[in-house]
C-alpha cells in the first residue's frame, strides 16, 4: 500500500513551522523570566498608575452627559474638515452635481451646529 | 489717560469718601518714590471698595499681593535723665546723667497690594497704587482683613502670603496652604525660618 | 580562564569565526533597547526632548521609545528640579517600574538640589531615595552630555555579570524592587533620606551632621 501524502500536508507543516518561529522566542523569554528572574510584586508596584500619585476613590463614577455633546460638536467640525479637504483638492474637475451634494452635506452639519447652539451646548458652565 | 493721583491726594480722597478711615502714608525714600498707603483694619474693605468703584480712580485690578516680614527690633537711644548722685564731695545733688535705654519694638507682618486700573489704562510702567495692611505682631495677633471679596485676583496670592508668611486673612473664602503641603507647620519666607537639618554636611558613617 | 576565553575569541575572530557568550548576547540585547519613561520635571526636560529629536537622535542608541507608562519603561531620567512636593511621586513612579530598571539623574538639581539647594522646597538630590546609576552635572546639561550618560549606562549594563554578587537587580531575589516613599512631615520630608540607598563611594550610608 502506497498512499501518496495529501498535498495539504506541506502547507500544514509550513504553518506549524511559521507558528513555532514566532512563538519560540516568546516562550524562551517567558521561560527565562520564570526561571531566572524572581517576581517582586509590591503594594506600590501593583498600585493603579496615576502619574505617581496615589489613586483616590473609584473609577466607576458618573461623568456629566454634557461631555457627550461636546464630543458631538467636535465631530461636526472634524468630519467637515476631513471631507472638505479632498473636495477642495478635486474641486476644479467636479461636476455641478458633486458641488450640490457637498453643499447639502455642509448644510446638514451646520444644521447640527445650529441645533447644538440652540440647545445651549456652547455656553460654558 | 490721566496720571494717578499722588499718595497725599489719595489719602485726602479716601478720608473724604470713607468716613472714619485712618490712612497713613508710608513714604518710600528710594528714587522711585513709591509711597504707599497704610490702612486700618476696620475700614480696609470699605477703602478698597471706594478705590475700586470711584469713577475717577477705578482701580479695578489687583496685580500683586505679597507679604513682608518685619522682625522684632531693639531701639537703642541715649536719654538724659536727672538723678540724685553723690558728687566728689559726698553730697548728693541732682545731676544730669546720660543713659542708654533699650526698648523692644515688636515686629509685624505686612500684606502689600499693588493696584492698577484696567478701565483707565493705568498699568506698568507707571507706578501702582500700593496698599499695606499690618498685623499687630508676628505670633498670635497675625490677622488682617481679606480683600478677596473686592478683587478676585487676590484669592490665590493671599493664600500664598498665608502659606509662606503666616498672615491670616479674615474673610478669605478658602484659606489653605497653596504651595506647601497640608500639615506643614512652618512659614518658610519668614526671616527667622530655619530649614530642617537635611543638608548641612554629609559624612560617612563610621 | 576569562583571559583565555578572550584570547580564544580574538584568535577565532581573526580567522573569521564569530563567537559570543549567552551573557554577552543577553546584555547586548538589554543595553540596546533601554526604554526611558516620558518624564520631565523642569528645564532639563527640554534638553532631554532635544536629545530625542532628529538633531541628536537618541534613537541611535535604541532609546527612542519613550514610554508614557512606568510599566513599560526601563529607565527613568530625572530631568530637573525635584521639589519636596514632587519627590514622593518620583519615588512612586520608580517603584512602579518593572525590573530591570535604571536611573539617570540629569542636571545639577536632580543630583544635589543645584542652585535651589538652600531653598525650603527643593530636594537635595534624588539619590537620597532611589539608587541612581548615572549622574550628569550641568545646568542644564547639553544633549551630548545626556548621550554620554546614556552610553555610560549602556556600558554599565554591558559589564553586568549575570551571576555572582554583582548580578543585576532583576536576577537577584534579595534586592528590593520598591523603595520607601517619603512622607510629608511637619517641617520637611520624612525620612530625610533612605539609608539603604544614600551611600558614599565606599558603600557606607551617608549621615547628616549638624
């Protein structure tokens, strides 16, 4: 009986080789750390990182919903800039329809801004 | 833009505008001749409001608050005293004898305010109007009235003067240390402050 | 034995055969990927930033990756005046770094308090609380000086034997990874120095005499 090996076995062998090539150094580094480098945990070392200050209170606090509105208004300008730049670059070769589409887009964004303004989002405190 | 009135004019205006206010001119002998006004505690706030709101002055900007520490001093003076003293012939007669007398002058802490006017465009390089408030002494009676309610910009600077000089500002909305930490006991800008001995000399332990 | 090995290596390299030891390879890897902490305290930090930029290019030494978290950093460059109010935070940041970790004290303030030494608010050298590997004098030191300090540190890492008493901290279970954080006292920081760390050149603790 002489069954020829499945042609996919080559690929499987190569795949295993590639995975081993990636994971062997990681495994060696992990082993090195486990065997030679003693663990030294401590209260300070495991503490929450707060730029060197001791952390106070709980991270699970309620944030003001108004920050969400600031983010939305920021997005209005951000998206506007992102779309206006390629529009400006290709402006001279654009047909009239594209210009109208862009103006409609701008109008939608400005509408959002006006809405936010009337909601009083842009007045501080 | 008009020139600021002199200290004498200001004194006259304040005493006319704020009844009962005691204003003393503290002369400055240096070439800048930056004379200042020493206020009494009871009328300090009223005088400050007067200076801020007077239509001709409008000193609406307090640019600086600082402290000054004046140590206790000893005044030595020679006084001629009449005394009964035995003369060379043994008879006691009244004679004039010169004596050195030493008197202790208690020190005080001083809060200094520099005022300018935004509305009248009085600002550097022209000289500010300088107000002074003095405490009674340097230890237990170290209170002066706060002017934060008049000029909002005084808030942090009065806290700094409290922190570094130990001047207590009565009526300050939030009088805490601002530069040093809570629990620090000294006032490091005082002239008799002694830093902790962590830096005098270092030597190898035997 | 060591000299024999060196001679053998030299002889082999003359014949075009490159040999190395595990220790050399390990230290070569370590010294060429020292990642500093993004951490500046005063004007020295500006020089440190200049050092990382294109003109001086600290990336040549494998230290271009300034990590914004101490968890990923190997080196803390104490660049500038350490005020007494800031000292606990510096020590805590150092404590939060994983080993192996190194310290460069950059500039007159960080090594001794500098021009502010007589002030009421300035720590007289960060080496009172954490072990400093390289001190750089100067006010502020030029970027070349920081690069020199960096090369000095690299040399130090290169020469660290992996076994024996002088092995690096992270291979020695007995050496602590954390140092006591000073506390705000009534007149200054308490304690004024850490006796385990604040040593003179012979390895004895330094003492304050009045």
